[in-house]
């Protein structure tokens, strides 16, 4: 299969088991905290993704040694360098996650301004405000962010976020873990990935409470002990395959998934008439002939995740009646709509709302993936569509979905 496009013969129901990989959005901060350890640290259930490999390269460039094998990463040693290489940071916005742990260990950091998916403004001012409140000094010089810790340690403090931010909450947690004294984070993000980060740090001796609520308290500790930790399953991958089961009118068992992390999504999927059953670590999703239109609006967790909005829209393209999809997290997250329209979808955009008029089946077409989740929505649409679809530019997909073609192939998708 060539790197850049997927050719899909659609209109075929898909059946079988899909093993959900470790969570992309959880593993990146977990790789970053390897900078906080004096000795060793091991992560399991690590997905082999372009983003994971980039993050490991970034950690290596800062001086920590790693070994990556069979979904396990071993980390050894402490950071030696304070400057993150521009060629790595420019490819991935999550690179900013190394800032707090690097500062905590080396008291200085030089980070080029990060890149990543073009899905709207994702400024890092909340990250910086949080670190400044913990005693860091930050300024911009020639396209670099220069940060120092004048006291040689972060100092615990109260941090109040004006708006919920996952990345800034992660940044504050990482800064406060080895700080002197106590930190309280108000209006903290409640995402499962935040809880995972805190649980992992706690397993190494950190003192973090209130995870999964909007107030997180952290009592600084002097060091972290070696630990082995397993990354949570990827709820966005699970939701994406649930959509694929529904849109192809097939039946899939999502193994190694945690449905508690996706309550709002599964509630909407059930309202659309799709059959969903929960077992221990498995979700069974069964498509139906008649899909009902359902309105959604994206919200911070525990609301409907923005990362499943594009995929849900593909399903609504073949539902009975009209649905309204409201995107409240990122302002540039409708780039899949012109592409879905090439597949004869009937969608009108009005500001941050999309009005979707359902039809019986989509039509195959050649489309271009513009970002990670858009690629998934177009693949789902192509699997439903009558005839052949070509999804071009799969580089985004490889950033977030492990062994994606193989997983599709194993459930009977006609792809090449």
C-alpha cells in the first residue's frame, strides 16, 4: 500500500473483532514525563504511531535513552540537553509537553514554536501562564520559547484556568509534581488522558488527588521512583470503529476498550438507533438499516468529544432526516465537509454549526484528508459509499491510528 492514499470499494458490511490500541492522546504526555525520572521508567500498551516515534525521538534528542519493542518503551537516564530540535517540534504540536518536565529537571528550556494538525488556534498561553504561576520565567526570542526556573525548583501555587485546556492542565500537573509545596489547579480538564497521566505519576510516588474533577491538588515530591505503567485504550479509535460498524451496517467487537470513557458518544450512537452492548473490556456495535438523525454539540469531557465529531457527521450523512452538528472546541474543524460533499453528502455550514440532510447512501469519490480525524471520517464514508473512493494524503492518519489498514482488512474491508 502506498503511503499516501487508500482505495476503498464501499457498500460492504464489516464484521469481526478489532483490538483497540493504546491511546495516542494519553501516550504523548506519558512519554514526556520520562524527563522527570532519575532512573528508569517503563510504559506498556504503547501504540506504534508516527507521533509516538516523533515524541520518543524528541526525548532522545534531550538525552534520555529509550528502547521500543512490542508495545513497550523503556526509558533510562536524565535529560542532558535543554534545546528541543526544531525539525522535530515543527512536526507536532504535542512537543510543547516536554517544556514543564525539562524545566523541572534542567531549570532551563529552549523550545521552538510547535506545529501539528491545522485545526484552528491552539495557543500555548495557558501553558505558559501556569508555569509562570509556578515560578518560571518565559519569553520569546527569534522563534524560540526561552524558559528558566530562577529558584531551581517550581514553587507550588494556585492556578485558575479561564477556560478548560487539556494541554495546559497536563503542563501544570507535570510542573507541580516535583515542585516545592502544594499546587491547586482550578477549572482543570477532566479527560481520561489527564487521569491516566496522574495515575502514572502517582504510581511513581507523586501525590496527586482530584483527578477527573475540575480541582486537582498536587503535593510536590522530591523525586519519582522507577515504575511500569500501561497506557489506557484509545477511546477515539474505539469510537471511530464503532462508527465504521454503524455506517457499514456490520457488527464489530471492540476489544480492549473502556466504554466508561465514551459515555456521551455511546449515548448519541444509541439514540441514532445503532445497537450497542457493553461487556467487561469489550463493546459490541451492531449496525441497523434505519439510522435516526441525532444532533450533537462537542464539549470538554465528559461531553461529546471533538475528536469524534467528523466521524459522527459521516454517519449522520446517511441518517433519516436532518441533524445539526455544533463544534465548540476548535474553530477550524469542518474541513472534512467539502470532501464529504464530493461524495454527494448534503451539508450546509453556518458558523460553528453544520446542518446535515441524510440520504440513503454516499457515492464513491476521490477526496483529500485534511487532518487526523477528518481522514477517519472520509474512510468511514468511503466504506459506506456506492462504488470506489480514494482517500488521498494519509500522512495524518498514521499519526493517530495504529496498524489501521491491517485492522480494516481483518474485518473484511475491500481496500488497497
